[in-house]
């Protein structure tokens, strides 16, 4: 058995391996430019961020650029210069999710605020009626209702 050195192996390989020519387009046929999907990827990333942060104000600010990039991607797909139609559509769906989340967040917040204000008015009314457990204190010329450890300003 004979040992072969790395140098001998390289020499053998370079002498015996034929180079395969690169594929050339047929004569007269133009080479097709690669289709780009940067707009679709950008729209999808922004759409994901929008959907995840939809309950915060930042989510609603990211929806506008997401829509712009998704439309650019869809136009590129339609013109045949781009790809990523599915990603662009997914980005638009995520924008819708972000808008729904933002809307729902503000509706729930408004309902809770209204409920809290109603409860505060009820407690203040009980203070004014001098019900047991509810008492009024004054400080710096303002009246406060004390009830169950909570303090409500009465003169608003």
C-alpha cells in the first residue's frame, strides 16, 4: 500500500478533473434579472413588529410604512420584477391585526376609565351622605373622601 501526499493528490486532481463550462443563455435570449423581494421582506418585518406592538402607540405608527412596502412589493410582483407576494399579503394582514389590537386596547381603556369614574362618583356620594366607613377630610382648602383606604378628590 502506497501513501499519497496532499501535494500529489492535488496535482492528480487538477490534471484529471475537467472544467465544466458555465451555463450560457441561448443565443439571442436575454439573461433574466434576479427577482427582488426586499420590499416584501421589509413589509413583513414591519408587519410583525406592528402586530406585536399593536396595543402601544408605536404599533400604529409602523402600520403606514408597512402598507407602503407591501404595496411596493405587490406592484413589483405584478410587473414581474419582484417576488414575495405571500409575504406582502401577510404583512397587510398583520397591519389589520395591529389596527384591531390598537382599537380594542383603546376601547377597553375607555370603558375601564368610564367605569372607574362612575365608581368614584358613587363613593363620593356615599361620603356626602355620611355613610358608615366613608368620611371627608380637608387639606389645603380641598375636600377629600376617604373610603376603604382610597382617597378621592371631591372638588373637581
